[in-house]
C-alpha cells in the first residue's frame, strides 16, 4: 500500500514527485510513455524561470526527471485504465496489474487535438505530424504547412524554418491567438507565409502527402496548396478517459478547487488535465506542488512545505 500514486510524468507529475519525496511520502509515479510529457515535443522553452537562455524541451524534462529520481522517486511505465476508491483505499487499475494507495494525484496531461479532416489519419507518419522537433529534419528544403494560430503553432512554424524552404501558416481566423512576441517573430520571417481565415479541408497525397485543400472562411473559395508536410498544432484535449465522468467538466477536464482537490477525498488533479489550467509549464509544476502538499495534509493532518 503506497501513500500516493501520481499518474503522469510531465512537469506536474514530476514536481509532485519531487515535493512528495521531500515530504517523506512512499510514492510511485506511473507514466504511460517515457517521462517528460508534451514539453519534450517543444524545441525550445524561453519562459520557464531560471534559464537565462532558452532551454530545449527534452533537456528541461530530462533534468526534471533526473532530479525526481535523485530524490528516490520510483517511476514505472504503465497505462492507467481506472481509479476506484473503496473504504478509504484507492485502487489504480493498470493494463497489467493494479496499485493500491491512500491518495492519488492525476497529472496525465493532454494529447494533441486532431483536425479530423479526410487524409489526416491516413498520412500520419507519411507527411502528417504533430511534432516539429521530432519530424522537422525530414523536411529539409521542402514546403510545409502548419495548422493553428496559438503559441505552439507559432513556435513550431518558426522552428520549421530551420529545415523547410517555406512554411505556410494556416489559421482559421484573422488574428493569431499566440503571444505577441511570437507573432512578431513569425511575421518577420521571410520563409513563413501566413494564410489567414482559412481552414484545411483535406490532406491529399499518393504514398506521401503532396497537397492540402484549403477553404477561405470568408469567401468560401476552395484552393489546393502543394506541400510535402502538414504539421498540426491546434491545441490539446485532456487525457481523462480513465477518470469517472462525474469528476469532469464539459471540456472533459478534472474539476478541482484551488488546492487541486477533486470531488473525491484523497484524489487530486494537477497540470493541463485540470479545470482552469492555463497550460503553462511553470503552472503545471506549481499545480504538482500544490496537489502534493494537499495530499500530505490529507494523509497526515499536518501542513508541510
Ligand atoms: P491554443 O492556444 O489552444 O491554440 C489553438 C489554436 O488552434 C488556436 O489558434 C485555434 O484557433 C486553433 N484551432 C483549434 N481548433 C482548431 C480546428 N479544429 N481547426 C483549425 N484551427 C483550430 O493551443 P496551443 O497553441 O497548442 O497552446 C496550448 C496551451 O499551451 C496554450 O495555453 C499556450 O499558451 C500553452 N503553451 C505554453 C508554453 C510554455 O509554457 N512555455 C509553450 C507553448 C504553449 P482560434 O484562435 O480561432 O481558437
């Protein structure tokens, strides 16, 4: 019987692990893939405090993982399928086995939203990608399309200019949603061509992607744009398939209070998966710390810092 199971090894889960180990809790972190979360898909992070120069996403997260392990946290690789509570004990169901614990923090993060247009699914790995850091180098001197207008689309479009000869940035509205500094950076890059008020209707190709079909949202005009790759960055949806529906809001995020409590005693949520998240790395880390301090209080009746 563990004191605490932390589900997810991104910034929220690892920070919960760091604080939990320092508080003397017997805990385990369960991560579906390898620790790091979505951040490892970001080439550079320039708004995480403590780094005078931008830090690569994988580097930030590999150091965070090492810090967590140095403090003695156990990190196991497994997929969580269910969480049940009976007589004050949580049973976390895994694809292969289960773990019992007195408290649980859900920090399973979010996954890339899909455009859900014809061709998208078929061409994943053959021109369609959700990770510029992973796949950008395959597009050296090639034409690429980026879908989205948020921070991630702007950052990744800029990153792709290292390889691609041209990056068409397709956004459905007239104004980008991403931070001002990123908009200026993107608009000042001659390789990036913004295509506004436009939706991608389909991804086309033969063995690999060769074009996208575009529709102007104002005029309804349909155009075909030749491209070798389509990078999709249109936001994230929370990973809550294993969470009781009664604990979720309309966006399928786990509803929490300011102390990261869910509606179930001893069950907490932190990071991108929780209601009201601003989806910033620094905030996910802070959520993880808050959640574990709340869990410590729940387990011991004492306040810990
Ligand atoms: P986002 O801010 O939610 O932006 C998603 C973009 O995709 C929006 O421009 C949206 O258009 C567009 N979009 C959504 N659904 C679409 C669809 N079906 N078809 C076409 N376009 C669609 O998502 P994000 O850029 O992935 O960023 C997620 C969060 O992570 C943000 O809060 C961001 O600030 C944060 N972030 C943090 C860091 C960091 O902490 N260092 C780094 C990167 C990102 P509309 O604008 O029309 O809605």
